[in-house]
C-alpha cells in the first residue's frame, strides 16, 4: 500500500532525509520511530503530498506521490503533528467542512458525520464549539476528519503528542480499533510504548537515515545472536528440567532463580516445540514456557548504537 524508493530531501547543505526506502503492506500498522528531528515528519509530509522530494519516489495504493498527488490525497487520511481548529465552528460543522472538501455529496454527509462521531466517541460533543474542546478531544476530532472520506490508508504524525496518560490510552484504543477495520496505518512517534502493543512492523530512523525496518520479531532476531527461553516449573521438578535443558544441543547456558529457568537457545520454532515436549513427557511440571522478547526500547537503543546497520 505504501512504497518509498530512495527518498531524499535536502535544504541547502542540510540533508533531512537521506536515500530512504521502505515498503508497508496492506493492513499493516507501521510504527515510524525516531527522536525529534530524525526525519519522520519530513517523510510523512512527502507521503502526504505536502513536500516535493529532492530525489526519489513514493507510491500510495498504486498512485505516484510525485506525479499524481490528487489521487494520493483521495486514498489517504493525514493527521499532522500540529493542526489547527477553526474558532466559531461547531464539531459537526468542522467535519462537514472537510466532507465538502472531499466532495462527499450533501445527501450522504450527515450520515457519514454521524458514523465518524460515533466511532470516535464524539457524538455527545456534536454541537460543541471546537475551540472549547480539551486537547484530547481536539486530537479525536482531528482523527475524525481524517476518516470522513473512509480512506484505506492513514498517515498519522505523533497522534498522541501532548496528551495526558488517560487520553494516550484512549488514542491507542482508537488506533487498535482502526487496525481491526483493516486500515493500513503509518504512525510516527518518539514515545515507544505507544507503538509496541499494536504495530505489525516498525522502521527506525535517526539523522535522516533509516537504520532498520521490518517486523518487530525479525528485527529482534537480527539483534540477538541467540534466543532467550524462560521456563517456570514446579519446585520439585526444577533439577530435572535443568538436566534436560543442559542436555539439549541448542542450549548454551541455563540459569535458575525462584523455579524459573533462563536458557540461551540456538534453534528454530520447531526446536522449541520439541524441547517443550521433552520436558512434559519427562514429568516436568511446566507453568510457563516462552521466548523472552526484546522490548521496543531495547531494540531502538541497540540499533541506534550501531549494533545493526
């Protein structure tokens, strides 16, 4: 749904984004991660047809960002990191304004606005003036206007910026719901906890360079030379479990603490299944058996320190 090929943007001698290429498939939620000033907003503004590239190309739903920007605008919903609302407008009037801009016929606008208000839990604010809304409600309203023409692709730049903790959780729930509706979503943030729970893939950018992109699991495996297995067992079967794990050719070390075994493991998913089967067939009481994943914060820190290029 989104393809970027060798995108570069320069301002004089300053290179904001340098030769960036990425691909986001239909139905994916792509988390675009990087510190402030890394190049996230520059890339997003390019995809939203608001910025001409110095070089490179982008395509959204098959349409060229450079050669056919009007077609791109019809298939995207863009939520910028900094947006304004119009004083003197009511919530429904604000949405109606954008519905007119998207050439939605008058006969359908009232119904569509009602549906978007319900989806974003703004129905009770329908007749309120937008300049009187809280920060969180304004964020919801901005997201509502990006959905008014039902675009298949959403491009959201720091959608939870400036929100309090409760509003952040509510925004995350809304994005999870949109993912469930099959939207392809590119969402940027420098707050990693906002993205970890619902992204299917991520891209990490710093100083204009895309350092890594792919599924979180793929990137974790690139970073970690071995897998870390955590097994919690019944007290009386701990020694037996340690003996079985140490006998496995793919296990390099085993540590125990409070009936939890931590093992360095070199192998594939089917090997993990075989190890679990062996433990259980040997009478080990297994409470839990799982691979320990790197957190998104750990992934970011390891990549930006140059462990993976």
